[in-house]
C-alpha cells in the first residue's frame, strides 16, 4: 500500500484548501419591489418573477 514518505506541511495543506471557501450569495434588486433577492428566483417579498406575478402574496 502506498504511504506518504513525509508529512505534508501546513503551507501545502493550506494551499490545497484555499479554494474550498464558500462564496457569498449573489443578490439583485427586484425590479418590482426593490428588495434584494437571489437571481433566477421568485421574489419572496412580492411574488414576482420575470415581470409577472407567479405567487399570490396578498394573503
């Protein structure tokens, strides 16, 4: 079985893990109500998506 000959340094481990971080969500202003919402998602405040009402939020 293959076994590493030497311990990997903390620097090398950190370099490998440098791309594992989470990216912040990309938010856009809703054109209908102006609230921040993720792109390509129905607005949770007004229920509009692509300039038409998809979910009735009048309840």
